């Protein structure tokens, strides 16, 4: 396993541990830090292991940080979500 994949696994572990902690701002501060660390990490994983592994790591990151992605897509007008 390459060092970039180890770093991606550590990022995922830290993200899950942060999700367990109570937060006053609904984890937005932690989400911004994880995004800032995750974007270069995805590039590093893709560079060392290829685009397929990079896409798998990207999918794992999106599954962890799905709400910031949904809010960003809503702001851009690309996501409407379910409405009753």
C-alpha cells in the first residue's frame, strides 16, 4: 500500500472520529479543514495509484462530506432535492 493510500485511510479515520464529537456549528469548521486537506490528498492518490483508485477515494470522501457537497450544488442551482 502506498503512502498516499495510507494518508487517505488516516483522513477517513479522522473524519469519522470528528463526526462522533459534539460540535456547536454542526461540524462545518471540521468539514472545511477536511475539504482543504482532502483535495490535495485526492490528487496525490490519483498521481501515485491511477485514476480508478483516485475515483474510489473521491467517492469515499464525498460519502463522508455529502452535506457540504449538497449545499454547494443547491447554491449553484444544480440540486433541488426532494420536495413534498
